[in-house]
């Protein structure tokens, strides 16, 4: 039985958990700010260096190329060398590359630095949610991990404001924006230096004494503030997680072993579907509507409304993660996002487009709040970041292929069929999660790992409750 996990599960919600949420959430905020700011940088650097359409497209893909490799590599390494070390080093890589991109004098240098920045950003964001999930008690975990990615919406909203106020009003505004997106990260890097390593990960590595020492320090924080801790017997027995294989290749093979192959397939398909749909819609909506004679998407008001709708979308889903479960949130928000997309394809007035666009942004981003909370839960501690990183990387295949496929489908079949195709992918992904995914709500990470999809009532009878505090 895992005493480390039981001690973490009994901790009441406090400033300790909220600090982890804010420190991790700020990482997502700057990731959102950086990735969305590229939309405002592209027209400027394209004109500055007289780029062809192909070269502009290559620069546009730079962040996603870096993200693909960063997410996978960091996910694998974080299960080998630790979550904290990866988060710190990845953040440093992103900060240096983003700052250096402000000094680029040609598009080749800018392209290369954007790949490196994307690598750092992808490497960091993949580890944050698993790291937080391993500290937060099961009764709050879905809400916290969903709210974590919600910080990304503040980054998107900030980028739209900075894009219109800085990039468009200063000759070197794009350079200023690159500096703005990197300098606050230095402060975040300094703040994160005090973060502890995940005790759950340490236990999976056989470093039980070190894991216990970290939990001792956390409990001392509670005692110092006069916060009483429940006895371990009130938590019940929590099974011990499986030990790590000790090698990166062994962890990757574990994902597709007999026990985890179904879980891995569900996670990869879920990420592919939501990323494919998201980037289909939001990379092509402005262009397609303009071709249909509707120009509202060129307005600042439309951009602010779309980005603003992300905020309630993320945080409503985070709240519902604990009410209806992650499976329910992912499946329902993906389905409702598909309905909003069909509504948008049938819209003919500015008011209709605005309303449908807001709904689409609300539900599609809310789906991500469920996805980010759900993914770390369904993989065992020993391969948690490997599973999360590989799922995120596979999702990037959807985000890269979607705009290309839409460009092929639109001329051949038309406006409505583009949205119908993308909605079909969304609904297929929703069905995969709802019917084949396991339920994780109000279950410890160790229980999910050991007992899989077992019914909650039957689960109560499987383990003895002989832990005492």
C-alpha cells in the first residue's frame, strides 16, 4: 500500500495547492500568449523579408514543429529524470529562444528560433498537468487540472490586445512583442525554483525515503499554519503504483503493452480529434467566411469575442469535471462544439456569426479543459508523462493536417461540407472517449492504475483499509 499517496490524498485544499495552480497556470498563459501571437507577427515579418507563400507557411508551422518534438521528448524524459527538472529546463529553453527571436535579421534565423521556442513550450506544457495531478487530492483533481489549462485563455486574450496595440502601431512592434512574451518568464522561472519534485514519481522510482521527506515538508507547512490533517485511516488504503521500467524505450513499449494499449489508443484518438477540429475551425474560419462574402471575422470585436469566450469555456468545463466526470465533459463539449460549427456554417448575418463563433470557441476550448485533466489520470505514474506527451504529440498531427485537408475539401465540396467533415471527426472522438474511456472522477491515481475501469461500488471491497495515522 502507498503511504505517500494516502498522505497526499488527505491534505485539505489550501494555499499550497493554489500556489501550484498559479505557478503552473502562468506557464500555460505564456504558452498561449506565445503561440497565438504568431498570427500577428506573420504579416509583419512576411512583408519585412518579402516571404513567398511557402516561406510564410513554413514560418507559421515553426512553433508546432517544435512543440511536436518537445512534447514527446519531455514526456519521455520526465518519467526518467523527474517532472521538476524538465519543467525548469524547458522553460529556460523557451525563454532564451523567444528573447533571441526578437533580434533575428532574416527569416531563416527567426524560423529556427521559433522552432526552439516551440520545443521549450511544448516540453513544458506537457509536464505541468501530470505534475499538478500528482499533488492534488482526487476530490479536487479534475477541477484543478481543468482550471490549469484555462490560464491559456488569458494568454490568447492578451495576444489579441498586444497584437492590435503594439505590433500594428510600432515599426518594430513584432520585436517588442517577442520580448514581452519572454521577459515575464524569467520571473516565473525564479518563482518555480522552490517547487518540490513529485513524491508520487519518486516513489515509482523506488526513492521512497526522499518521497517521504517531501511529504514531511508539505505536512509541516500545514502544521505551521494550524491546519489539522485527517488520520490516514480516514483516507483508506491506496494501492502502490507499479515501479518504473527504468528506461525511456521500456516506458514507450509499456504504453502499447497488453494492459495499456486500449487506454493509449483512446487518448491518442481523443487528442487527434479535438486538435484536428480546433485547428480546422480556427485556422480557416476567417478566410472561409470572407470567401462567402462575410467580413465580420476581420474585425477586432470578433477576435476579442472569440478569445474572450475561451475563459468561461475552460473554467465551466473545469467545474464540471468534478460534477459529471472528465469523460462526460470531453464528450459533451466536443459534441456541442460540433453543433456550434454546423450553426456557424448556416449563419448569414453578423449577429448569427458572432453568436455561433462564441459558442464554438466556448465549447472547443472547454473540451481541452477536460482533455488536459483526463489524460494524466488514465496513465500510471511510471509512464504518466510519456503517455501525456505522446498523446499531445499525436494530436499535433491533427493540428498540422487539418488546415491542409480543409484547403483540399473546400474547393471540391464547399463551405458546409468542410464543417460537416470536421464535426464528424469531433463526434467520432466524443464516442471513443464516452464509450471506451475509463471513468476517473473521485478516484486516486493509484486506484485508476490498478483497477482500471472497475465500478466504484465494487472497488470499495477490493482493498483493505488498514492504514493508520
